[in-house]
C-alpha cells in the first residue's frame, strides 16, 4: 500500500547498520541480534486527540513517536538498534498534503534516529484516524537490564532532568496558544512536550548501579508507584527536592509547579533507585552526561508513595496520573 509514501519514509530515515540484513521493502525485515546480547523490545502508540493535540507539527510527531519508545529502552538500560513504524493516516486532504505530512514526519523521526544510529526496518501504512505506533528493539547484555523490581529499603530515589515541564507546556497550548505570550520560557516548556530527549546515555550509565528504574511517562507519582509495587516497597518523596526548570518556576506558582512535577505526564525522565552509598557517584556521572540527576526521596517499608510538603507535613493523596480507562 502507498508505495510512494513508504519510499519517502525509507529515503529520509536511511541508516546503514550491518545487523540489518534486509530492511524496508520485503514482507519482513531480517535482523541479526549480536552474539551474547538480549533483545529488549517495546511499543507505544500515539492517538490524535488523546496523546497529542490536533494540529501538532508532523515533524514533532515523528520525533516524539520515536522518543517515547527510546525512553522505554533507556529505562531498561538498552542500546537502541531498530524500529518498526505503523502509521494510520486520515484520507482527507490531497495526495500532496499527505506527502508533505510524511516528509516532515520522517524528517522529525530521522533527526532523533540518526544520533542513536537507529534503523527503521519496516512498518505498515493504512488509512483511518491519525494513529502512530512505533516499536523499538535494543540490545542489553544478559541479566543487565534495569527493571522496576529491585528497589531495597534505604535506597535513595532519584530522577534525571526536571519534572513537570511537558505538562505545563500542554497546559499553555490548551489555554489557546498562550505560549507565544510567554516568550522563551513558554517555548521551552512546549519544546519539552513536543521534543522529549530520551535518556539513553543515562540508562546505560545506570546498569550495574541502579537497583530499579523506569521512565516517567504518566506522572512521577503514578510511575514511582509502579516501581514500588514491582519491588514490594514504599517510597517517601520530599516535594522541596523535586527538580523543576527555571521556566516552569517562572511561569507558574509553587502549587501548580509542584502539581505538574508530581502528576503531570510526558516527562520521559528516568526515575531510579540506588543504594545510598552510590548516590553521589551516580549523580556526578549523570551530571557529566548532561541530564543530571536529583535525589528526591527514599525507599521505605510498606507500600505506595507518600509526599512530604515544604512545611514538613504529608500532602493529601492526589491525582496519581493518567488512566485511559478511568471513568
Ligand atoms: P505487506 O502487505 O507485505 O505487509 P506493505 O505494503 O505493508 O507490505 O509494506 C511494504 C514494505 O514497506 C514492508 O517492508 C514494510 O515493512 C514497509 N513499510 C510499510 N509501511 C511502512 C512505514 N510506515 N514505515 C516503514 N516501513 C513501512
Ligand atoms: Mg503491511
């Protein structure tokens, strides 16, 4: 189907890799997993109106549909290698408009794929409501993958980068394009929504050091709760320690900034646990990698996540994150 569109995608995402024996063009790709490596695979779907606003730039969709998947590989400590792309495109609009969309989409995808040497090896193209599914494949040495299970009592809880920026950016867009009125800071928050930087290098650096790890996609509280459940522990977070960007703190009051950081989605930062004795060393290494890491709390006995406010009192349990099937 739509061979011209597929050709455009293939040309724009071309990436030579010896382990791709047969790429786009046949009924299936043929791939060689390097000797002695495990394959880490993940898939994520983005639906217009659910995961992104109608009218989002195609290049941003290309970047982000890959970024959210690379973030899953990062969280496992895997090195990215290959991807599949299933595109469902609306019929409305001309063939020329579709070609433009595909070109821009593929360029955004390639902009992120290239520095990671990731090869797009196949996919599927159909018509219907705008839906983008990307599956990624990466390598990890046997037994070395970072998992959600493994956090231990007394471990410290850390996150890379800053939290809440993307949710704040979405908030600005939803209020009717007001990001323009907020200059460089508004633009920064919207950029964090549209162009998340998957923390691949950080994930690799955390192998053999983090006791548990996941990426924050649904909001810190919701995702840390998953890590706690998998590990059979609880966590205590200090809201005063949450890393927040200068842009977020400049445009929003303290309570909103805290809410975005705790419950907003789309951060694509890594949340992980390390033995207290290794926290400083890990922090220094991730600072060197550019994203930085901040200690935000600790692992405790019990279950669930509690948050201590700036005044030292426990916060009321709050909205934990996004649930697609909630009433
Ligand atoms: P088939 O009917 O055998 O599935 P398709 O026409 O769907 O073949 O696909 C032809 C080739 O193009 C296959 O190699 C497939 O992997 C690739 N392909 C199709 N759609 C995409 C896409 N959106 N991105 C990348 N490769 C694609
Ligand atoms: Mg097909």
